[in-house]
C-alpha cells in the first residue's frame, strides 16, 4: 500500500506555512499505509482547533465533533464497531484543556483507540493564548505577565492513571515518530501519543531548535513496563523524554469489558432487539 | 377540601408515611403486588425528600375496582410509621380517615376517643417475632387482610420476596405477615372497618409497571443498545433497569464522567451504527446542550429522555414539575429541527420511546421524551403492551465509493451511511460542511445546508401525533394538558359530571399539531393545566397559533396535581362563567 491512497488531492489546507502539522499529516499517512490500514476501515475523530482539522486532509471516515469532546465520541465509535481502527486526534488545548475530564476518564475506561495530541504549547486557531502545556513565564497578549499556572503534564497524568500505552514524539523526527505511532496503533487499549510540534506563528519560545535541544530518546535498555521509572522520566527536570515511556499490556479494553462482544462479535448496527426476550420480560411483569 | 370519593365502594387510598430508610418502599413494593394479585386495580405514587435517611416521605396506593391512575389528596387509610408522619400529611387527614399504627406515632389530638384511630403495636409484635425490622411486614399483613387478599397469596409473595435472605428471615417475615393478617381479619369481623371494593380476576394477569420501566422497555423495543449515563434524579431508575437487563438485550449502560460525555458518546455511537439514548434531568440536560446542537449539525440521530424536576439549578431534586418544555424546545445554539414527545400514561411512555428511535433514525434529528418525576415514579397495572407490530425501521445505507454524507435531496434527508459498512467514507463535521461533510466557509453551501436541515421539518410535521380529545366533540369548555397530567385531568373532569367540558391532551408537544387552533376556536372558553409557573405549553401554543389561552391552572410547589385541585379549580372557572 502507498501513502498516496490517503491523499485528498488538491485541497485548501488552513495551516500556516512551516507548521508542524504538515509533517504530522505526512507521518500519519505513511504510518497508516505501512500498517495496511484502509481508509474505509479507519475513523479519525477530532475536536476543534488547527490540529483538529487534520481529518479533513486525508482520506478516512471522519467525526469532527465539538471542542474537547473527541474522546467520548471515539470511545463510543470503537464500542459500536470494534473492527474499526479509531484514532482521536487534536491539539493540546482540545485534549488537555476543554477535554481534560474526558482525557482522565477515557484512560480509566481504556477503549482500544489511539489518541494523537499535537502539542505546540499554544492556542493557534484563537490566535496565540497560552495552552495547558505552555511553559511557566510564557507571555501572550492574554497572559501579559506570563503563564504562572503549572503546565499540564499529560505523560505523568497518564502514567498516574496506569494508562495502557503512553508515548511522546517530536514531529521533526519522521522515522522515530512513525515507529512510535505504529506501536501505539497496534497496541490494544488506550494509547496516548503526545507529539511535540512547533507553532511558527504564535510560539516563539518552543521552536524547532528548542525541541531539538530539549529532548532525548529513551535508551534501548529502557523498560517501559516499569511504572515507577516511567513516572520518574515523565516528571524529570531537564531534557524531555521521547519514545514509549509506559506500556501496560495486561488490561482488557472497554469494548471487552462491556461483555456484549464475548459471544457475539457482530457490530451493533447488525443487531436487532430480541423480541422473544422482550416479550418474556414484559410478561414477567404480569405476576410480579 | 371537597371529598370526591365519598363512595368508598369503588376506590380507596392508602397512604404510608415515615422516614427515609424505614422501608416504606418495601411496603409499597409488596402491597401493590399482592393487592393486584388479589384482583384489585392499583396505582401508586410517591413523594420523598432528597436524603437517604430520616425526614418524612410518603407513598399513596389507590386500590380500586376501576382503573384509577391519578394522585388524590384524600386519605382513606393512613399508616404512620414515624412520629412526624401525621404532621407531614395533616392537611389530607379527614374525620373519615382510618389511622392504623402505633400510638406513639399518633399526633396528640388523635390519641383519644376516635373510632377510626386504631392502635396496632407493630413494633412490639415485630420484636416478639425477632426484631423491629419485621414491623413493616406486620403492616403489610394487616392491610392485606383488610382487603381480603387470600392468605396464601401473601405468604407466597413474602416467601418469594425474601427468598435470597435465608430461612430464618423468610420464616420470621411469614410469621409477621400472619400476625398482621390476623389483626386485620379481627378488625374486619368486628365491623370496625368495611371494605367492599370489587375484585376482578382480569386484573391479576395485567402488567404492573412504573413510568421509568415503561421507558426502559420502550428503549429496548426501539433497538437501543447504548445508554451512556450520569446519575441524576429522577432518571436514574430507568438506567438501573436497563443495566439489570444489559446482557440479555446487549444494551450497555456506561456511567459517563459527566453529561457532556454522555451525549457525545451517544452521538458517536449513532454515527457508527448503534442506537443510543441518554437519560437525565434538566440540570444534566443543560450540560448536554452543546452536544444537542452537534447532533443538529451532524444530522446524527439521538434520543434524549429528560425526566423533569423543579429548577432552576438544583431546585427540588426529588420533586416533580413540567418546567423544562421551553428549555427543551429552544435548547442548542443554531437552528435545527427536533421532535418533543410528552407521554401522558405508562403505555405512552413505552410506545413513544420505541417510536422515538425510528423517528430519530428516519429524520436524523434529536427526539425528546419529556417526562417528570411523577410519571417516572408512578406504578399502575395496564392490560398489555403490544409489540406484535413493532419493528426496527432500517434507514442506514451501505455506502459506495462516491458516497456523500450530505447529498442534497428533495426532502432534506440524505441517506445515512456508517463507517465500515460499504466502500464509502462517512465524513461528519461540526463546522459547516459541504455535501461530502468536509469543512467549508462557502456562503452558498452554508445557505443550502441550513435549508436542507430545516426542510426535514416539512416531512416530520406530516406525522405529528394528533392530540387526544377526551369527552364530547360538542364542548363549551376545553381543558388543555400535556404530558403526565393526562390521568389526573381526565379523572377530575369525570367527577364534575358535565358533558360540556372536554379535555385535549398532547403527547407530542412539538411540532404542534395543525388541528390545535381549530380545537381552541370551537370552545367558548379554554383552560390550560400545567405543572409549572409560566404556562410554558400555553406560550408555545400562542407562538404557533397566535391564540392566547386565558384561563390557567398552574402548580409549581414541587408536587403533582391532585384530583381535588384540578376538579376544584376547574369547577370555579366553569361556575364563574355561568
């Protein structure tokens, strides 16, 4: 399969020239084609923001819902038809700010979906306000004295919640990011990939150069099953870790836990009410 | 207060009052069932405080030879189970009320010299059997005997009800029931109490349901397979019922982190081919409103059950009101069509819920089932629920390669594909979109899409459920009601014994049926009865017909209308005119 099968042809893309979103889009298409995922079997779920427009720029089934609400929708889509590959993708404001509560509870629920967060540490579409991941002291037109709220640490939160797959990538590193995304998509259960991405228009602090300088890849000997170590790496001062920081493969998924797919593998659209059982249930209310 | 039911041969009302956690609900649960098994029509409704223990709650059980399904103020038999009980219902106690209970629970002035205040030492009897915990079962036995329930029916039911609790508890409960039964039989023999309501063997096999259960069964019959839910009174019992039958019907109840999540899950599930419903109350629905608008934009079906309780904000969490109609009608930013049903009876609750799923699917819109605490928590027997003609209407299409989710059509309804079924791609977007579903800011496309969405109203208006006229077509006074007030208005009018008063009940409140203005024009005077403060349905009627309904009977203290209130108020209005 070829990444071109995901191409939309000549379309108007609403991102700024030089935006990290372009490389994430290319990496995503290549990843999907190398995994031999077909567009008609893929659902991309997003919220609102510049990153959330990504589903419109490649061939896939798309659910572009409300700001912050991609995870409840993605959870339900996977539940309604577990044979679909479901990826929720949006920015740091959508996933960690407006959708923060859903982020926490989607991890607890553990649907078999992948969540890709474009983390550029700033709000793009609303023109340059701080995001939950903006660094301390980051100045904007709104945060005139600089950000003083502690930045949200998605990896640490996910590890604390014993998420089943937690990773971070950097959009400037195509090969490594592709490798991380493949692992995440193949992983059974909730898989978070936070992708560092510069915003060339509104974030002059966290540039391509800054990310290069302030990140490092987890060493080959790193054991992602070690939760204590994962937490240490997620919260460590200094350079920021890239790679699969935590993996817990011993969890059953939300769809499995509902119990309705144990005996019957049919997706919900193929199921009809059992009129016989309904009739019995109604009759059971006669001599109660 | 008028005494409507002076003829006690037809119908009696029993009221049990006591603290939360004292077991009133168990008494109600068992009594309505054994009374029905004995051949009586029964209905029950409860009012309770928003607490787990203490306070004072009450349950009313009406026992009758006819179908009586409305709340009456009148108390024929009162069983006070704590010291506050009589004070709690004092306005409703008449000189004819028979009070059965322990003398410690009687109010002072009732203690002496009244024939109809009968001291029954429930706790003492219970203690002799094995503990005060059996007092409620003594009361159950007593009332069963008064109504001439066969001792075997009672014994069998107690055995069944406590079957999970072990031999000793079953034996003690049977003994407690027997003791109560003996006392009741003695009272009957002494002629102190005389109950002559006729039993009918037809009732025995009827269905006993609550409004909440009827909606849950309707959802199953509508093909519902997902109920994402955040707990909130009064809609919780519905979700609990579904959860209890989850594996049987592959209907998953998932407790969401909040109502925002719940509705977004429901919409996601419909998008992928499931049939989902959310159930909540006004406050929870307030959180769902953005999601409602999303359903409007995506043209994704969704079924929303809203059990109303008094607001604003937390209001009276366990009480009833019809205060959210205008909210539901207007909810959601932007303009998009919707349907609002308001079941009047337990049968309506079942059939309308089933229908909601098909209509939501057909028109790809949100469909509301608007109930309230009163309807949800009421129980009564009904002859049957007919599922023979029911089907899941199938509107989902298999997509081909050039599938376009929002293809423009004559009636505004684009064939709805779902991901993974066919070769096409299903693209939906909360932004304005083109016919493929992709984001657009093109003004012409915008206009076309708005027109397309609103055009669906033309078709769905053609299948609005007509209002039901109860009474003669040649009326002078027309009483209008909607939703859960059906039974109380109908029965109250029957007590006025006038053939020039008819009742028009709406179980679909939006879109408004086109015959509505005709009914109003025909009347010499029109009265609207609503369980809210501002006559919200009257406002809707005015909006769509320009007609003002001058006379209003409104109640908004958190309690349902009683027969007496409706009858008294109607009579005043009718008399003032004559």
